[in-house]
C-alpha cells in the first residue's frame, strides 16, 4: 500500500477566522501533529496537551490521547479517589492506527491552564507526494499571542 498523508483543517476556537491546514504522513503520530500545530500557531510546547477522537473537548467517555509522560498522572481525580474519566492512551500512536475517516472531527486542547482549543477536521486522506511532512499547507488569520490576559482573549 502506498504511503498516505492526512490533511487536517485546524480552527482555533474563540478566534474568528484563525485556521490552518496541516498535512501529516500516516506513520507519524499525534505527537507529531501536536508539534505541527505548535509551529502553525506560533506556540511553544512546554505545556500538556490532549486529543479526543470523538471531537468533544474534555470528553469523559472514550479515549483521551496524551503525551506518553502524562499517562501516569490522574487528571480526573479529587483527593485520593479517582472519578470517572476517559481511558488514556499514548499520543505516540501512528495516525494510520487510529481508524480515522475523512470528515472526522477531533478535539485538541493545548496548555490546560490557558486552554487553547483547536477543532480539527480530517479533510482528506491523500497519496504521499514525497515532500517534507508534517507541513502547513495553508495559514489563514494571524495567530494571537500565546500568553494573553482573559479580557483580551474574549474580546477577540
């Protein structure tokens, strides 16, 4: 089977008109997609992130994909008792093993304190042209600064 490329449209929630189109090879991972999103939106990657293939932000059911180092933490816990939350898996899984289909929506959150939300839509699964991946195919709108105050963010 020929190598494939996944083409995603990434819309920054809360910032009208700010979106990117990103292509990533089938053997690359959600960590690679995270890194591509960081570069596309001019963010640094020193914060946790998560993906939900259900397309719902902070979904309690299904699976939450996180950086492998974050698998040991328990974000859905109060005190010493864990509360119901999603199953957690490593974001180091290759794209081709995620069972994605064209049109699928994926929720991505970066920096859990600032909570940058990106809605991803898998626009196309295409043949690999041999180029360098991941790569930004289109950039629309100016990225807001990564560190802004609450009032500035909601005035946008």
